[in-house]
C-alpha cells in the first residue's frame, strides 16, 4: 500500500542515516485522540501500536538492529491540541513520521500547520473527512480508511431502502461530522428524499431539547445523526426518546460503540437505530 510504503521509506532512511556503528533509536509519533469524544476507541488503537512496536523490536528491530520507538501524543480530536502535539512530535521529539491523528478536524489542523511544511509523513487510521482528499499535501498525508463520501452515500441508501421519504439532519460542528452530513444530504436528495431540517450543533451540551424540537417540525420520519457518541450523540438520542421527538435514528461510525446500548438501553434502540460500522 502506498501510504504504508511512504512511512516505511521514512523509517528506513532514518535508520540508514543513523549509521551502523551502534543501534539507533528511530522515532515515530502517535497522535491519537487519547482524550476527547472517542477516547475509549482510541485506547485500543494505541495499544495496538504499542504491541506492533514491541513485536518489531523483539524480532530484530529495524534494518541493522535499530530500535523503533513510538512517541505517544494526544490530539484529543481537537485541531488546536493536534497542532501543539504535532509541533512537539516534529520539532522536539524529531520523529520521522506520525501515525494519526484519529479525527478529521485534528488531522486537517495538524498537517496544514505542522507536518506538510516540515515534510513529515502522516498516516491516519481513521480520519475520513472528504476534505482530506483535496489537501495540497506534497504527497505526505495518507489514510487507511476510505473517505466518508462513501459512507454518506451508504447511509442515504439505507434510509431510502427503508421507505423513509423525509428526514431531519443534525451534525456536530467538526470536519468529520459536517463532511459526512453534507454527503448524506446531497445523496438523499438525489434519491428523491426530503430533508426537513438541517442543523449543526455544538458538542458537549447538557441538553439538545430545543434544537430537537425545531428539527421535529415538518414531519420527519427519522433523524440522521452525525456525531461522536461521547460528545453529543448519546445525549441527543436520550433527549429525543424522552421527549417523544424522534423514535428512529440513522448514524455513522462515530456512534458505533457499545456505550450507546449501555446508556440508552437495548429495548429502546431495538429496530429503531441503524449505525454504519467503521469503513475498511
């Protein structure tokens, strides 16, 4: 895969430059969203990176025995935090490449401010916003998950196949969720569907009742919800059910987590929610 080859080349070049007199430490940065709305998901991803690093080092290391070092950073799914983390990894730790960030907004922020100007390769495992495709990245930014241009289309098809003609849309005001909502709205309209309301919302609010009351006007049959489960998604579903505003939901992979069932209840969700899994 081209993306993996780019980082492998960077690591290999660094190892060669280190010379053969003694084993060198080759640093690769990790910029996952260790804190923030998908922290539980990222914990497993970071653990996987640590296991892979240990496996490489336990089997001879890189090239002539150089040691791979994974330098952990936290992008927090926040563009500003990601820029700070990127600066530390590139300018202080002097990593040869970065795995992550996890979220699209954090990825866009970090690569444009830090890594593209520095010529450092970045590979995200989960940043899926369509906008990343159009970056003038000097061939340094890659991802191993497909663009949400595909996931937005898939959700529109699922809604249409269910016979639903009218939906309301709410999305968290960030690159990932805004991007997938945009694709969904465009594709659903092409399929003959009607969007009765389309609103951005801010994350981490205690209640979304007023926004949902407005969105429920116009006779929508379902709510298309584009949000992270840990920042607004679960609260929006709870508010909808508790106030009888929406009973059927469609969501993207930002909502794909067991905590949705744990906090809302399987009986409340059975047959009433469709969530697409992470793209691969």
